């Protein structure tokens, strides 16, 4: 048995070069499978390829006139991504302003802005926070060390840290009425789910195959990259009953987001910080009229 | 073939490769048999979207549930529905936390503690279905043997249109008059307004996409009832074309997006409506194509404040004096009478004093509304209607639709489109003498008594007076109730003055509760039967309308039931019927066997078949092409079931003009229909209508009783001692009263404007709060003459001064671990019904929730 | 280095071969196995010791059905969940967990059986080893190590945990020497491989 030289990197390349047909036959002398040099295209779908190939800049426009402040986006995002009780990936800022009866309600749906100049990415020591395909600000749980520097750097407060084991509610064994009701843990086991009864396995497609999170790592919105890479809209966009969230590629000249951003003046949160956020807001929650007047002296 | 190491040649090798598959693969390319390698990302949504229906509120949306590996993971609107499409309001998603709620009852239970009371733990233990059903059947048979079947009572809560199986047929065949529904704690008084004007006793739909002005009267379609999913989906566009004015003492969700917020004093809606009508008429803005106009020869040609208009005038034709009507009405009736009796003095200034709104805003809204005619909607919600004198307020607000010609018109208020479901087989042939006799007794809720006209559809005594059934039980008037079955209700939480139900239920010797959770009502039960979750485990159907369409949508089991549960309205009555037959009383099971599968003609042989066949029976004309009558067409039952929903044809605008179900067939401003109904009721009690008005606590006398008019709000308690009026309302996350045990409800409660996460707040205007020395986050008690509740104070500018706004839905002391503070002992938050008195709008039988409760606030130290 | 590849190939092929033995026997299997009778690879020659002639396939089929299929009492259910108690698995059922393993490797199950059927789990091991070899070929040593770790973990949490009890059942109930033998070697092969993996992972130098 001839020993091929070295296990060094050069040695490996040598190895590769030297696996010729003759070399193969020699291997097979040991009754071993023929080794072919067939390359398997690994895990890159058509959709994924096109996300990288044309360098998309995925963004979201939120039309405040269509937004009713109903919160379906917040809830359905939690549903899709198995976000635990107490955490949100999509959220809102709301307040009541003015003095009765001249009062208005302000409501702004919020989410990770997938900044082009993302502070969380810049400070992450391990590269867990990184810019992924489509310019999504993506997280890799495998290399996250939970240092929380990203949370400190993010001006929008959209990152959450798992200080404790998540899904605590569903770990309890206590039934309400012994023998007649179940316990949280029993429900999860009965329906053969992971962590929560309505666990969504779709979330495993990316995020390092993790459909749930665990103690010691951070988490945040990934623009439903697992859906986007499969040609589907982010879940909040799909589930908003009012079609108030519009998704698209800023690099595609005639995308819906560009059409709307061309037509309407928009604002983004904390633009002055230079993060170049990609969540834009247009129009007004309350476009109402008022009686024309010149006022008075 | 043998492999020889020494004799390995290229040929041998290749053959080896071929035969063994080298072995089983070509090196780096795995040859898989059990697997298929996907060189793509795992697909998402590999499961199935299965059709069903949501009953989180009475929008009754058609939905689809996403099922994978036998679990429901998410929900969305059913794209096949023309009413709601794929859009879904937020509350629908909380259904997952209900379905998989660990506090759901998974097996029948029986009570072991013989004492009943709020403080008496029932000591429930699990039992078998067999034991539970046997016990129930024995109790019913006892009644039959003693000829006391009228002491049986059925209480109905959340229903589908399978309801008559348990609510009507079973009650009748057992032989009792006491089927008591929950409708009077819903919004029946709203229906009064539309019935006694346009002859329609039901909820309306609104053609908002074609309208120019919407006035919401105590209705909040962006948060609660009706067809929230649809209105959320189009309201953004509606705002581009229409002005919206919201009449509500609090800044509701709809008010946050409105042009005008009219923060009215509770109970004064009738005043505002009368003033609106006055202004529309004096400004000449009524819609002439519907209402008509002054006779061209009439000496009076316009409406002027304070001026009575004679109904007729004399004119000379060919030397003869002829009487002509001053105003020639087209599709309406009684306009001049209405003006003379009620409207002529109701100016904006007058209304401003009552409503505490500005006269300027009142005029502005009235004129804006009038100018938009006929595309001008008055949307009457529960707010003005579910009050002590609410029937007339509902009439007054709805009558405006008649003035502007919006009734049945493009951009106006519409009724339900025609549909073709059918009733179940009748019970008459299955009533034995015991049943016939038992049925003849008077009902436990006293509907039809002098003080409860309950005038549903013009017939005295035909509307339920739900909350008064407690009185009947407590006083054994007309008789005691010995055996009661109740399903998917929680009257000890959802009815005003809850403690009456606690006492009444404690009195019933044998009470069965069919429920998903051990709620307040369950605390008094002897047997508890676990029910299916309506959205994922049940067969049924309901109807809803919006967008100019009506849909009939199926509730379907999309997964195997999580626990050992049965369907409330079909499977359980069948199982009871079987037990009764075993005891010699087979009328009920024989009746149920009439519900044959229209496809096969087969009678059901068990409860599962019954649940399905009865549904196919009721919806037969919708799915069977041989029976086709209109709307969507299907190739058969399976086609219908797969799509999940049947849509009606488009709305036939103006078809009802001149053909309304009123006495005059016209839109009545002077209601001959109501006059007739009141006369019947008065006659039944050997008295006159004025006496009825006095007895029922209305101010109207004489002919005012027949017209939409202003009645002063009736409140309990002195203004001095109880300075604030309670404004109750419903959350956009309420699934009727059932969301409080969902984690999402608590976590996102601040989606209701002004409310707070994980808390139950009473919102007080800062001006009032300062006077009372209350600050945000103070723990307080709201105390009324009826009772008290504990909650947290919140200063909020969206609350009308003089009122305190607090959401309904929390304050459970049972139901579940999350909903209650300490299950069975301490409540979490405060239940508004603890402080709302049991009072009624007696003309409709409705419970009053709004406008009547005066409270004081006490800070807890 | 070159010693590594053939060794891994052998491992991979062994798992694959064993996996094939747990499908309903057909002529193709008999032929394949017969062809390996004289193999120098110890496992192959051992497993194929009792391979019958093609015309004796019926007895094999009968034994297979009685042991693994039914229709009456299944004498040796070839599914992990039957033997694994879920007590240790805090959140997930073992069946769900094994499905998650496959999903993470982007594998869809096309075999109409439960995901923890022994043929499937054995083929999964084969797959993981091939992925490891691919990684080595691509000089992705981190990836290769990761696959080695996965192999070890999979044996420790699934296949390796239940095969001994399963093997016991087969040995007790099998009528043919073929299945007795195959299963016995399945058990010992897995045991040996598991130990070897632990050693290799403990002493990284010996990985490649």
C-alpha cells in the first residue's frame, strides 16, 4: 500500500492531483468503492442562488394609512418563528398624544431594520451577526457566544437575549385539576411537538437548523429568510390583513418598494445615526381631514 | 460474482461496481434508498391548509388551519371566502393557545363536594363518559317519571347553526319550554332599531368601499364585531374616499383613524341622533329619491326649527277643496309625524347640552353626513343600543339611514344576502303527552310578562331575557329548575351582576356544563363534559356577511381531538338520546335518526355519523348540484367541504325598497310595526301602551312610543356619590370572554389603545383623576351600587371626562391558570359584570351593559 | 492519509449493506450478498455466511415478516421509539427528534415507514459518513469533524441506544440463521464503531 505524502494542505492538494484513474483502481484493490470525483452541488437552491447572484437589497415599506394597529404582524411573526412568551421579533411603538378632546393615537409597527450599516454586525466578535444573502442582517446561533455587544450596539432594541432557558411555561408538569386537565409538558408530548405545541418546523430551514432558541444566545428577526429563500414573503407581510407591509428588493428598479418610495415621502427610524435602515414608513396612520380655517388672533 | 484481490482487473472492477453498486454508491455520491436528498433548502409549508371557521367573535370568518404531523401550527383567512378572503384579524391566532391550552378539560368530571358556592371547591374528579352520560340520563328520566319535565333547562352559549339539535329539539322532546339562549347579552337591542324601521331583525353589513361618510355609533369594526377581518383589510382604502366620524365616549381603535371623534356622554346617543335628523331636514339634505319631498303645492316647503308641519293641507282643484299630504313620501312612512312629535326642537345647541359635544361639531358632522347622501352610513353598534332605554336610541341612529336613502343602497347599509340552508326535521311527531304538557309551561326568563315585552320581530314575548333567568331560578318563578344542561356559556362571568348567577346556579340540584375549561359557571356544576374546540375539532356551520356577500362557512375537524372530547351540539345530545332510549324513552333517538345523509339516504347509527349527516342535511341545497338555488356551485359534498365555504350571489341593491317587512312595507319613521306590537302586548295584559312604557321604564308616552326619539339615560346610583359613568368595551384580542387564559392576550393587551400589558386598567381622564387624587399605576377599586372590582388606574386623554373606560374580558377567578389570579380563589383583574347592575332594555329583552353604571373610585393603599 | 479514505468507505458501505438487509428480501439482495461472500472485508463475509440460494427466498421472507412486519404480533419491532423511553428526551419524542436529524441534513424520507426504522437509521449513518468524506475531499476539515461528531451523537442518542435490545429480540425469535446472524453483526458492528468514534473524537490527531 503506497502512502501518499503528507497531511498538510499542500499535501492534500497533491493528494487530489494524484487521484488518477490508476490511483482509483489501486484503492479498489482493497475491495473498496470506486471513488469518483463527482461534485455534489451542495444545498444551494435556485432561489438562494438568485439572492446572492444579483445582490439583492431586501427592504420593507410600511404604509401607515393601511396599518390599523391590530398587531397581527406581532402575533403571526411569533407563530412562524416559535418566539417565546415575552419576546417579540416584530413589535410596535404606540402612544396617545394631546389633551382631550384634541387627542391622537400614534402607532408604529417595528422590526429589525436590517441596516445596511448594521452596528450589531460591526461589533459582533464572532461573526454570529453577519450580513447574509439579500442583505438580511442574519444571525448564526452556532457561533454566538451571548456576549450581548450587539444588543448594546443596536439603537432599535430589536435583539433579545436568552438569559434563561426559553419556553419556560411549557416545561411545567403541574395540572390545574389533577386527572382532568393536562399540564403544559403533557400537551407538548401528546401532540409530539418540540418545545411548544404549535411548534413550526419551517424555522429549522436556516438559523443553523434550530427551530427554537436556547439559553445563552441572542435572537431577532431574520426577515423570514427561510421563507424568502423558498420564494415566499416574510410571514408578517403575508399575514397583515391590511396589506400594510410591502416587501421587495431596493436593487430592482420597478419593485413595489421602489414604486411606493418613489411616490411617497418616507421616513426611517433614527436615520441620523447612519445605520442606513431598510424599513421605511410612508403616509399617515390618520389621514383625516379638518374644517378649513384661517385661525384667529 | 467473486472478487479476487489478485485477479482484479479493470473489467472485474467495473463489474463489481455494477453489481454491488460500488458498494451502493459511487464514492462521494451517496446512493440513497430510504431518503431523497434535497439539494435545495427544506421547503416551507409542506403541510396542508385545511378549511374551517373561527368563532373568536361573531365575524365568523372562514379560515384555513395549517396542519402538519397532526398538529395545527398556524391559521389564515380562507381565500375562498368572498367575505373575508385571506385576511385575518389578530384574535384568530390566539385560537392555537386555546386548542393546546393545558387547562383544557380532557375527560368528563363529577363533583364530589356537595356544597355549591363561589368559595366551595367542587372537588372535581375524572369519570368515564359512560358514567357521566348515565347520570345525566337518569336525572332526565326522573323528571319524566314525575311529570316535571318543565323543570329541565337548556342554556346555550357559543353556538353554530347545529344548535337546534340540542337547544330546540332536545328541550322540546324532553318536554320543557326552558331553552334559554345568550342572545340578550349580545346585541339584540341593535336589531330592534333596524326591525322597527326597515323590518330587519338582524345585524347589518355596510357597503364601505362605495361610501362617502360613515358614522360609527358605539361600534369599533377595526377591533370588534362585526367582520373585523374584512374591515381591517379595506379600511385604509376607505379612508381615501370617505370621512369617518366615531360616536364613542372613549378613543376606540376606529376613532384613532377617524376624521371626527365625538366623545359623547354615555346614554345620550338618542339626543345626538335626533339632532342629526333635525339638521339634515332643516338643511334640506334628505335623499329625495328614497324619502320623497314636499308636495309642490304645499304652503310649507321646508323644515324649520320649532315649526310644526300639518300632515295635510287643503288646496283648491276645480273649485273644490281637496286635502293633500304636505309631504309626499316615496319609500318611507311617517316623516312628518316624526318631525312634529320629536325632531322639531332638537337643535344642535340642545343636543350639545345633553351630549357635552360642541354644537359646531354636531352641525359639521350632520351636514357632512347629509351632503354625502345616499352614500352615508349610520353604523349602529352595541354602544347606544345595549342600554336601559337603548331600543329607541338604536332606532334613532338607524333611522338616519332612512333619511339619507342609504338603506339597501350602494354605499349604504345592507342586510344579509339570501342563502339556502335548511332547518332540521321537526320535533312535533316525537312529542309525547308528557312533553306536550311540559312545553306549555311559562318560560323561566319571564319574557312576555308585562315588564318584559321582549318584542322580537313584532311578537311580544319572543325575545329571550337571558339575565332574568337567574331571577326565575332564584325565585322558583314560575317553577324551580331541577335539571339543567348548559353548553359553551359562562353566565356567572358574562352576565351583569354576576353574583345573582352564583346564587342561582348553586340552587340548581343537578347542573351539567359542557365546556372546554372549568370556568366560573362550571364551579357550580355536578357533571362536566369536555367539549371540542369549535375551530379545529368540530363539525358545524355559521353564516356571516360583509363586502356585499354572505358566506356559509363550515367548521371542520382538522386534527384528531387532542383529548377525549365530544362535540357539544351534536355528539353529546346523540349520546344522551342513546342512554334515554336504553331507559325506555326513545323519542329523541328516533327523532335524531331522521337526520339522514342526503348522499346515501342512510340514518346515522352513532354520534360521529350524526354530527356529519346533520351538517350535510342542513347545507344540502348548497352543495348538491341537483338542488342548486344560487351562489357558488359545487360538484358535491366533498367539493364543498374541501373549499370550506359557500358564497352567495352579489348584493341586490334596492330590491327591498317598498317591500320591507314592516306593516306599511316602507321604511317607518313612525313605526306602525312597533305600534302594533306594543298594542298586542298591552292587550295581553289588559292595559294600555302608556302603562307598558311606565312599567318598562321608558319616558315615551302617547305616540312618541312609536318613533325614534331621545330618552334620557337611566343610571343607577346618585351622581353625587358615584360621580363617574362606566364605559365598558371589547378588546381586539377578546375571543368573546375566552382569551384571558392565552399568554398572548396578557402579553399584548396594550394593542387596545390606552391599555397596558399584563394588567387590567381603568382609564380615567387626567382632569377627573386629579380631582380624585389618583395617579397611573395606583391600585384602585371601582365601586357601584351593585358591587366592586379591583384593578389598576391609568390616566388617559382618550377617556371622556365624567367616565371611566375599562375593557371587558379579565377578572376571571376560574377558567385557567393564566386567566385567574389564583385558580378558584382570587381573580386576576376585575370583571366589569361584577359592578354592572342587572337591568334591561325591556322592549328587546336585552341586558344593559352601557350607560347605566355609576361608579366611584377608591384608591387602595 | 490514504489509509483513512478506504477505511471510511468500508464503514460507509457496511452501514449501507446492513441497511439493505432490513428491507423485505428480494432477488437483488440475495445476489448482492452472494457476491460478497468471498470478500476480504470481515463484515461482509460474516454477514453473508447464511445467505440462502435464490430459490430459498421464501423462508427468508416469512421470517422477515414474522419478525418485523406482522400482521399479527410483531416479534422484533425494528423501530427505535419502541425501545427508547422518552424520559431522557425532555422536550421531544424520539421520533420527532430523529426526524429533525434528517431534516437538518436536508433529507426527505421516501421509505413508507416510520423515520426510526432500522433501515433508515442505518442508511443515515452511511449518509453521514459520505458527507464526511466529501468534506475531506473539499479540504473542509472542520466540516468533516462536525460530521464525525454527528455520527457519534446519532449512535449515542438513537441507533446505538436501541439496537442491543432489538438484537436480543431477533436472536430470540428469528427462525432463519440469516437474520440471527445479520442482526448479531449489526449489533457488534455498531458497538465497535461507536467506541472507535469516541476514541477518534477524544484524540483529534487520529481523526484523519
